[in-house]
């Protein structure tokens, strides 16, 4: 009887160890959160259709992991290049400003996109990371024929990811 009890206890301990290892491995996996905003807009005077997209991605591996980080992407499609300038900005402020901007005059296309990425450990963040996008389509001959939209999110370098 004593030998059977020892086997049961040993089996129970083995199962507990296996379960604990599985829980630790699962909790160490990367958590990714994505927020996407998109819509269609029309300019104020000629009702020229355009669209924008803003995508915020945040990766969290655990407190202090140097691979924690994310990216912000800003895209827009505006009116024809001969009549409109389409401009986008993607920006992250994490102690300093990291930004990328594109416009249709430089690219020769009415579809433009900008993206910034960051990679930090939680010890290097004081406060929060600010992510910002800006999208503008403005008439070349009439600057008041315009649509614009911006987004702002905050990332606290934790499993909550990006928040409004």
C-alpha cells in the first residue's frame, strides 16, 4: 500500500511539473495587438473621394524584454496627382521623435504610405509611447478643397498594448 501511495504522489508531482512548464512557456509567448482605423473621405469643395488607413501594432514578450515594441503605419489614397497633393505622416514619440512622411509630389502617386517602428525594453520608457498619424488630401489650385484625418494612440509597453 505504501509503495502505491509513493507512485501516486510521484505521478501527481510529474503532472504538476508538466502543467507548470506548459503555463510558463505559454506566458512567455509574444502577445501582439493590432488596431486599425480606416475610412473614406470627400474633399470639401469638389467632393473628390479619398481614403486613409492607420495601423498600430504592439508586441509584448514580457517585462524587461528588449524585443518589446511595435510600429505605426499611415496610408492614404487621394485625388489625382495633377490636381491634389496627398500627404501622410507616421510618428512615434518615445523620449525622442521618430517619424516618416510621404507625399504624392515626391512619389508621383496618389497612394502614399509611411511607417515607423520602435523596439525598447520596459526600463527605458518613462511614461508612455505616443503614436500619431496624419492624412491630408489638398487641392493644388484650391487649398480649401481638402480632407484630413489624424489618429493618436498610447502604448504603455505592457500586455495592454495600444490604447486611445
